[in-house]
C-alpha cells in the first residue's frame, strides 16, 4: 500500500540550478498539492491541482512550476534554485468526489532540500 | 480571512500527564476541523476530525470537541506516552473549497 510517494528524500543544490521533486499517488485521488514546511511557519501551500490538466497557485507559488498530466503524478519544478527555497517539501493528496470538505489529506514522507 | 491559532510550543510533559493543546479558529461559515500529527522524520497524518458543532473527534486516546460558541477545537489526552512526542497541527476547511488552513503547529515533548 504505497500511498503518496515522494522522491528524492534529500537533495542539495547550488544557487541557480534546477530540479524536479517527484510525487506519485496510487489512491486515484483527484486533488494533489505541494506544501513547504519551514521552522515556526507551519505549512504553506505552493501549488495544487483538482484533476489532470488543472493546476492553480497556492500561497507561495513564486519560483515553482507544476503540471498534472496524469491523475497519479504531480511533479514540482524549481526553475532556478535560491537559498530561500531551502525547506522540507511535502506532497499531499485527497479524494474530492465524495467528500469535498471532510476528506482526509494523505501526505508523503517529505523531501528535504538545501540550496547553497 | 479564515485562520487557525494554536498555542505555542514546545509543550513538555512527563509520561502519564494530562495533555491539552489549545486551538481556536476564525471562519466566516461552518468549517470542518482537524488535528494532524507529524512524528519525527515523517509526513503528517490525520489524527481526528469533527465536521459540525458539538461533534467530538477521537482516536488513539486523543479527543477534541468542536465548540462553535468559543470557536475552539482543543486537543486533549488523559495520559500521554513518550510515543506521543510529535508536532500537532490544527486545521480547518470550508465547504466551498478543498484547501486546508493550518495552524503553526505545536511541538509536544514527553519525558519518561
């Protein structure tokens, strides 16, 4: 029972480099999202998607791109990494068809990114 | 706008002590309320939820009651264990969208 799978778990980048954080879920969830978690700031929503081909911005979208070509996958791209993007990133998914406002959000284990 | 306020941590308790973590919210409608828990090195997972006023959510010995009159959803446990050490997040969501609004999280440390 894989749930939400994120890769890589750890990554070190130099300023200006680009990379993609992968997220895949096997629960056929319509909704997928990316959060970043920083000390003392809780969780902040970066981007989200309510279905294949549909994406939208969250609270802190600058410097990140997403796409949703399939129901299962929701990669997060850092176009030109900056030290301010050093953080722990979480992918999360949920059903929306039946329970739009009560459905449980399922999280991946996180990806720790350091930008030097 | 809608918001969630949690008590600041860390909260440090001895094993078998009584736990309360305060959570209050501001919302324009009737939200659903959640507590999520994050164990060290892991992602968040749902601990309990309540979808309407006076509902009580419970799981793993934890409880929280949805109090509309005080706009609160305080987390309680009668006797904590070392394994309860984690970060606890209070959150709300409204009927009209899929987004969760998060509190800042409260770190709980239980000493043997």
